[in-house]
C-alpha cells in the first residue's frame, strides 16, 4: 500500500498523516458524500513489526461495528488482509495525554475528568466490551466535556471470539496499566478497566505512575504484591476523598475495587458523600512482612495456575488448511466438508481457519516473498479468500497463521487452548517422507481430544 497524500484506497482519499504509532499509522481521509470528518487506521504489517498489530487489526475490525454512542468512534468501513485498514469517525477534542504535562491537576478537575472516563467505560461495558488498554493516549475529551475511548485492538467482547486470548498466552497491554487479573490470564473481568482508570487518576494526581514504567512481565507482576506509594505522600494537596477513590481502584483483588464504572462516576460526581476508609489517610506503603506474605501467595498461585483455555459455549470448527502450491483441490475438499458441518450444526457455529507456517529447525527462514510482501499477512489473506464461500457472518470467522517447526503439535495445542469441538483437515498423498516421518493428519487424529475429520482427494491418473 502506497501511503501518500492524494492516494485512493477503496474510495477514501488520503489527505494528511495524523500520527505514526508503534502498531499503526493514522491518516485523515475523505470520501465523496461523507460530511463527517474521518480517520483511517492502517496497521503496520511489514515483517519485523509487532505481531500483535495483525491481531489487533482483526479485533478492531470485528468489535467496532458492534459499538455505538458518543463514547466510541463511529465505525465506517474496513478492508481485509489484502488491503488492511479501518475507517472511523474522527473525534474532535483533546487527547488526555496532552494534559500529562499539567499534572498534578486540581482536585475538582480531576473529579470531572475521572467521572467522564468512568461514564464512558460504563457505556462500553454495557455494550459487552472490556477495553483492556485504557490509558491517556486512548482517551479523547470532547469539547463539550464527555470522553470517548479509542483503540480497541486489545479489547474483549463478551459475545465474540477473544482473538487476543487465542493468539497470545501471556498478558497483552501497556505495562503501566495492566491489571493483576490480566497477569493471571483473566480477560473477562470489566474491573480490569477500573484498575487502569486508577493508574490514570494516580498520575493526574501525583505526576507519577503508581508502578513506574515496567517493560517485562516479571516487572509487571510486582503489582500482585507491592502496593503503590499513597498519593498523599507524593502530593500533600491530594484530598482524602480523592486518595480513597484512587487506591480503591488500584486494589489487587478486583472484589475490593468498585463494582462498576458507574459507581466510580457517581463517587467522583459527588465527592462530599464518598465513604472514607483507612485508604483515605494512608501515608505509608504496606509493611515488608505483609508484602512478603502477599508475594509468596501470588507466586505460589502463579506456579499452580493451569494454562488458560478459551471457554466456548458454541461449536467451534477448526479448518486446518495446507496453503502450499498444488494443494488447491485439497483445500476445496476441506471447505466442502466444513460447509456440510455448518449446514448441519446450530446457527451459532464458529469456524477458525488455521494455517501453520512451518519454520526450519536448522537454517534461515524466509518471511517475505520475492516482492517483499509479508508472508504471514499473505497467508491470512489466503485464508480469508478461502472462507468467503462459507455462509457465516464475519464475526463467526477467525483467521490464524501459526509459526512453528511442528505443524501437528501446533494444531493440537491450538485446538486444546481454544476449545475446538471438531477439526477438519486434509491429508496429502502418500510419499516416502510421509511413510518414514509420519504425517501431520495422523498425529492429529491420534492425539486430538475432539472429533477429527480427515479429507483426501483422488490421486491424479498416471
């Protein structure tokens, strides 16, 4: 994709670049007949870029059409993996990040901004979405006061597949704002967004983040046992009611936080009636002994924590596809079988389209083709084209390219982690290598804990 002012992408004219981030670039765009200011988000998908950009693009493309209201950008259009982009309403206002240099803010202004963010979160939560990346750069304060949330690439929708959990086995997010339960593998608690809101309020109150700027998971995990320095210790002008709200949002156990974002909004809208506890006047962190006990319990719990699987209440078919040249007939046979299963299954059936990009155990792997195109992205586009004849809406189709030297083991692990109920895959024709090394399909059939259907195509006549 050539990004230059004046270029046309599916009827949208690129006007000017707005921002170049680590995972995407933003352009102001226009379209004939559209009066609303628009912005196009184009993910960074070249080889060597953050692989989360691909998944985040798919998450936003899936979730944003389901969101409405003033607290989110209006969804306009999206491209596919052949032409990846998302077009949204361009929200006018001030990014909260622009206010960080003004910290600490006055308590009254803190309460107004905090209540506006909490109200936006309550609206999004009511639509079944947990943001999971609430931070100042993802909050826009509209000119008339309300806040809008942007960048839903790490979000979780209660009624849609959780692509982040399917693709990543560790916590995903911005280190300073990730909640303790996210570190434990739980992406289903909306109070995670209240923890991130607490981090924002702490920064606006003190000019510092409560847990610094951690860059590794081991540094993130310290918040499982180490409480932050009380805001009043860093800013004596912080009123007790504000410290009460901030520290309650930052509690390690979600049950000790506010139950809903609406509760936070109500508290900040009426500070005089906030019930104060010992949090409000605390000036010291917890004792070393208390922290040591909390650390032991947290580390013991993490060591015993089983690998999280993605729960599924509906049938999930995994179509394991071989995209190598010459396998077109086999891919067609797999699609026919998937079509048959979809026709016979309940209306809620989902299909995960999976390909394993096999890596070399020894030697150098190629990640770009002769024309410099990202092979991972190219295969995602091929999976998308393969799935177009399936009679399913876009939010019941997911696409996954897994990179591994062990195709069979990788497919089995994906099926187990994502509660796959039926695997459909093809079997290549007999060969010397298959005879001596075994086949991927035979390994999957032997070890899978769900139903497996293996399809074949007749060998060509001599």
